[in-house]
């Protein structure tokens, strides 16, 4: 029985345990529920958790440990000459081929198995007919080990099924036996829920820590090959390997062009998104009727659900050519030359399209912050004779300003981390330029470039992606921390 089917069986047993626990606890007190410490639902949940949780924990441990044990057993079953005369990488390829053959043997019929047993040369074409592709022709020992592998995995699954179901049944019976009116079922259930919440929090924290530590470890390897000052203060990005005709050639890994492009495109995007988004938020929060607000706000927030690759297509097909043709016509009117001064891929194109993407972020966050300002401030200002615009400028916006600034900083960190729009709208050229009509690129684009392909994680050309990643992580973290600092420092507390 596979894991998904086994989980369905455990869920069915848990449902049975829940119903049985409710009925049994009610029967113990002969229907007088006031004598029970907890409500019937807690007794049912207690039985269900006692049935489901131990079995699932064993199943998870089994599923994580069993493949390693089988793989070690398979490695130990390899012919001795292979263990002695092959490298770790070669043995890994052999084991992968055996796993592929084992998968294929489960898909073929008995006649095809007989053909393979008669002549192992039939193995590759037969498996290919069933969608299993082997990198090389199989050998007889591979087929034998693949057969053993299938046998081991089948036995493991059978034992796993029996053990897990027995544990679930034992939990069900043992928990039913402990039912009594004084059983603190609510406390036990809530303790399990508290543990689940704590586990979820720990998973989130440990995931973040794991990501950072993995990036730091690879970044340390990179800086063992490239000096710190060349990376952080270099102005040329040219990550080349030593060529055959010039073995002394070395790559240049200057961060400044990438960081400048990242900040420049993010700045253009914010210059477009902030006014539009903030004015939209002000209109919806203070001027729009409930009917208009209920219509416009969802339509505006639809932009947040559009995939960024679609924005990239929009920039590449529509916005970029529009700016290019517009600049060509303007240049023709001014000088008589049909030569565009705005390239289709440029900082301006990427910034405008990214700004469109950021409008719902600015608008929604600012709208929530503005509407959170106490009504008494509005009424007091209007009661003193101020107009609605004066109330907005001199009362509401100053009160909401810390939250709005924090929202803008969070939006800026979102802009800095964007990739697909920049790839399609701004190009991949790493250059230093103040001209927004020329292409530039960002840190995220180069991370994708350096990790795309068959490069090994031992060269500076690949490891530089981790250095770029930790740099980008530091920048966005600093923006988020500063946004929280601004919000907490200047937030006004209202009664």
C-alpha cells in the first residue's frame, strides 16, 4: 500500500475513532453530559488524535529512513570490482540506472521480462517503449539488482502498512480504554493544537535559517576565490572562465553595475506606482461612495493576481515597442531622423511595467492604513470648518504617514526582488548608466543566469549567484526592518 492510500486509511480510522469517542463518552455518563469534564467534541478529537498522530509520525519516520537503508543495501550489493574500480560519481550513475530499470520492470509484462532475461540487449528498447529512458545499455547484474530492489521495496511497503495500521489500532483501543468522566480531553487536545502551532512556527523559522545558512556557506566558498573588494567595489561584470587560448584570463565580478540597475529600475517603478497607488487609496478611502469602492477596489486588486511573466510579455510586446516608436516619431519631428532614442528594452520600460504591477500593493496597504485612522479625527477637523481636502492633507495623512511610509518601503523591497519583468523589459546587459532609455539589468536576473545551465557548484561563475543572493537578501531585509522601525517609532496611539 502506498503512502497516500495509507493516509486515507488512517483518516478513516480517525473518523471512526472520533464518532466512537463521542458515543462512548456519552454512554459512560448515561447521557448526563454535565458530568463530563469536557464537551463531547473534545473526547472525539482526543480519540481521533490518539489514533492518527502516532501512526503518522511513524509513517513519516519510516518514509524518510527506509529509502536510505534500501540505497545502502543496494550499494552493498554491487559487484566487488565496481566498488573498487569506480569513483563515487560513477557508482551514483550506476545506482540511478538500476533505479530506472526497477521502475521499468514494474511496467512491462512477463513476455517482455523473458526477452530481457534471454538477452539483456533487449532491455533498453523495451523500457523505452514504456517511457523509461536509459542513458546506456543495461547489464545483467543491473537487471538482477533491479529485481532485488523491487522485492525489497515491496516488502518494505508491506511491513510499513502492517506496522502503521497496528499502531493506529493500538492508539484507538488504548485511548478508548482511558475514557472516563474526569478525563481532561479538552486540555490534551488543546495541548496537541498548541504543539502543532509551535511546530508550524518552528518550520517557518528553521526554513529561513536554513536558506540563509546555505547561502552563507556557498558565499564563503566564493569569496575564497574572489576577493571581497573586487566583488563589492568592482564596476565590471564579466564572469568568464579561463579560455583555452588565454589560460590567464579571469572573470570580473563587480557588484556595482547590478546593484545600480536594481535600485534604478526599482526607483523608476516606485516613482510611477507611489503617486497612482496613493491617490487611488485616498480616493477609495475618503471620496468614493460605497458602491464605487466595492467595484473599483476589487478591479484594482486584480492586478496583484496577474503573474509577473504576463507583465513581462506586456512590456516586451506593447510598452517597449510603444516607447521605441514614440521616441522615433518625436526624433523625426525634431531632427528629421527616424532614430529612436528610447530602446524597446530599457530602464523606463521595466520601471513603468513594474510600477503597474506595484500599484495594487501601494493602494491596498495605504487604503487599509488610511481607513484605520480614527473617525473622531475626521469629524473633529470637519467640525472646525476644514474642507475634506484640508482634512486629508493636514489631519489624516500626517496620522497615517508612518504606516504609509512602511508600506512604501515594503513595496520597494518587492520591486527589488522582481525578476521576470526585468528579463523581458530591461535586458541582461550589466552596465553603469544614468540614461533611463538604455537597457540595464538587476541582481535577480544575473542570479538566474549564473544558475542556469550545466555548471558545477565549484566554480566562481556559479558560486557568485549565492553572493548575489545574500546581498539581495541583506538589502531587502534592511528595508523591511527599517519599515517596521518607522511604523513603530512614529505610530500614534489613539484612544
